[in-house]
């Protein structure tokens, strides 16, 4: 294909990216022209000669994935999508960075067809790409047959100095080399400039040697403005059999701008009318703003080629389907994110067994039991932990690490909480898997921006956060979560569930597996939790996020609790009733799910005109005011913890039946 494109035509194709980018940025009066101007030649070679994709079906499964990790250069990607034939017309290009456009300031996968993942926070796109490469390799090992290869695509990444400065790049690239992700190919835009100027004052790493130490194939000193050198580098990269590849491209930021080329002034501000005019003159672009001649559109158009690629793959899959009908059916189910036909019956059977067993165990152990039950039904579950598997209990009897086993389903992420979470986003975005990964709740702070990106994209991920409070004990305040759970609850489109026993944990996992709207954070205890007996009607109402666990006909007080504190509150309720005080106890395992219920249900559980409400949770108190109102009370913790056995700490900080009784009586004026 490369031989069919003449060099002068390549120049025009690359300059079309440049012209559209600077025109859109100028019109918006904001944006980042430096990277699109500098990386257009690389983009032209990759997209015209190598990238397998179909503009008319952006979700074709076996497409190559392209990730713009340096997402501030979004106009480069939008230009490529427009020119190659995606559903992104010129009016959307003109509408760059405007309200409700398909061309937001940074690429957003849920808004724009052809955008594989939402990028912007530097380093996370690169991490997502590692996840995509893990998904490709693992899915290939599970479904490919010697003469029937149906999973076979590359993951290409554009990244810059900023991404490689971020610590997450170390986390994920180190793991990528260890896992031999040879279909991961990263273009490093080595232009020596970031927002504050020449990077020599703050980034002098020997990047090539750094990646060689990660077990990467490194191609050095590629002229990022030379078609021949770029093509040669990609040829070497795609032939790698056992290592990911870093292509170090020397480029000029703001390429073609007479007064801003090679300078930080081109990074994050429009060129301006005069400089845009001068830039177009210098690169030889003699067209009006947003004007692309037909012969350049024709050169870029990938619709026919993309359709042919997909049709050829469809023929391959038809052959595969005839020879391996069971595997083909399972493959289709998984890439379409459908659950098995027996999912409902099997999951309900497990939930019933949890109710029958009445085990008083830590919810982290109940979580492991749930994984054991559900993973046997769902081979698409791919787990992992940030070097805390023995504590998070994320492993089950069928866990096999993907490095050792061809049919692996578990990633040993190492001590890489942020990297793990962002990699999970890439696995989910790729399709074919339901990722889950564990760490301590206090280290959710390391993971949080990746969880946030997951929520923005609406990806199905299950974040397992154990050791959820001061109840973890002796490790002390550095490991004891206080404010973390409420910060996760405050995140839009994120569902947080803190179950109180084995039954609620099983149902929390079921919800997380079925949730297609965004991530689910499971908040789990280290300490044992008392099993709570329920009626069949109450079990159904667990799915509503908050429900009446214990009731009195004429209750004097409503006590709300979550997690391990539910058992304490139930004991306190019994003690209060011995004193003639009638109590309603609400288990509020998920405020997000509860808040989504109809008003009449919420009012039946937590009547707004009732004043005597007490919330009990071993975390910061600020979140609970909206549920207890100005007349209510909250037993929580607004300081850091201490180092001591967990049961001693819970008692010291007031999480005891005795203190709940006293606070309830005080609230009632007794």
C-alpha cells in the first residue's frame, strides 16, 4: 500500500491534518496546535499504510486500536477520523471545543466514533493501551486455533514527554515488557518541549535505555518527518515476536510555524490568524480555512479498504464458526458483553446458598466466595490485584496468571495501583472481558483518577477495595480509610457498594457484573461481619441499595448503617428495644442505587418528615447529613485512625452497640 502513495501526495495528506487542526483551533480560540503539527507525518504513514480499521464500522472487532495518549493534541485525531471517512463531518471540525460537539477539547470515547478511549490526563491513554494489548493477547490465547486466527490486531499509541514523565508510565510500561506484549507499538514524540519550555531543566532521562530495561524493543533516533524512516521503524515493530516496541521519533513541535516551531508557545495556544497564514505558506497549503480538495479526500478515504478488511475477517470467522461452533458462539457472546443464558438461575442459586449458610465472615472473604461462584459461570472475568491478592482475596481456585498460562485469567499487577486501574479501563474498552482488581481502600487515592476516567467513559469495571476502615487494625492510620469512601460516592456515574455480610456481598457482585453503565466499587471489610437473617421480601429489596432490615410498627428512631457497622447497630437496636425504644434499622449498602429508586420507595424506607435519624459508618461524616437531616445525628470518624487491634479501635472510636445506644438516647432526649 505504501508504494502506491507518492511522496508529494503524502505531504499533502499530512498537511491536510495540519491545516484542519490549526483552522479548528483558531476558530475555537483555544487548543493545542503544537502536537498535531509535529506528529502529522507519523500519523499519515501509520493511518494510510498500516492501521487496520473500518470507518463505516468503528466497532469492528479485529480492528487495530489507536490511542492518542497525549490527548491534548485531539485535533490530530479528529482530522484523521474526518479525512478517512468516519461519521465526523466538517461542521463538527468547525465546532471544535464547543458545547455538545463531537470534537471536545480532549478525545471522549462515548462521544466520538473512532475514539477508542477517553484521554487527557497524561499517561493514562498509554496505560489503557497496555490493557488493550493484554486483552488482545489473552483473548487470542483463549480462542485462536492453529489454522483459524480470529484475534489478531495491534495497539498503536501516540505519546509525548508529558506521558512519560507521569509515574503511571513507569508502572504500566514495566508490566508490558514483563508480559511480552509484542502487539503494543508506542510512538514517542521526542520534541523536547512541554508546557513550561525545554524539558532539559526537568526531564533528562535516557528514555531509550529506560524502556530497554523494561524488556522493550526500542527503535531510536527516527526522523519523525521522514516517511522512509517512519515506515522502516513500523516494519520492525510489527515483526517483533516477544516484546512491545517504543519508536523514538525526533519531531519539531509546531512544525511549519515560522515563529513558533520548536517553542513552547505552540503547545497550548492558537497560532493566531497571521501565524496560521504564514504556516500554511511555509508548508505549501494554498487553500481556504477548512477547505480540503477532493484529491486529498480521495487519497485519505479508507471506506473501501476498511470494508474489505472487515469482510475478509468475516469470511475467516465464518470458517471458524463452522469448524468450532461452540467456541464461536462463546466468542460472540463475550465480545458483545452478553451474559450466559444460565446466568440468572446460577447467580440466584448462589445467592440462595449464601442466605442458607448464614456465615459470619469478613466481606473480603465473602467476596472471594462470590468470585469463586461467578467466575465458574463467567470465563470472561479477568482478575488481579496490586500485589495484595492474599489480602484482597481476589484469587479463586481457577485463577491462572496470564504470563504463565495460555488460558490465563489473572493479572499479577505488582505494586501498581494506579497502573492496574487504568489498565483495567483498557481491558474493558477492548471488549471480551469483565475486569476486576483489588487494593486497600485507602489506596483508592492512588487509583482514583483512573476510576474517574472509567466513570466518564461508562466502562464496566469492578474495583475491589478491601480493608475498608479503622477495623483493619494494627497497620495504623496510613492504611485506615476515613474519607475515601465518600470521595468515591461523590464521583458521578460511579456506584459504591459497602455490603454488611455474605448475602449482600454476593448480591453486590451480581449487581457489578450486570452493571453496564459504569464502574462499581466494592468496599469490603477485613474483620468478620455478623450474618443478618432476612425474609425473602427483604432479599429482593437488597437490590434497591437501601432497605429496612429491622422494623417496628411505631418506631421512635431510624438508624442507618453500612458494612460491618450494621451488625453493631442490630445489637444496639435489640438493646434499645429492651429499654422500650422502638427502632427501624436500614442497611444502606449503596446510596447511589438507593437514590435512583422511585420517590415513594425512598419515602417508605426513610420518611423525610421524620426527624430522629442516626447514621453509623466508620468513615467521615459529611456525606450522611443529606440522609439524617439537620435534626439527626451521625456516628463517624473525622480524624485519622490509630495503630491497635481492630476491635479495640472500633470500640475506642465509638463503633460499639453501647455507644450507639447512648447516642440514640441522646437524640431522643432520654
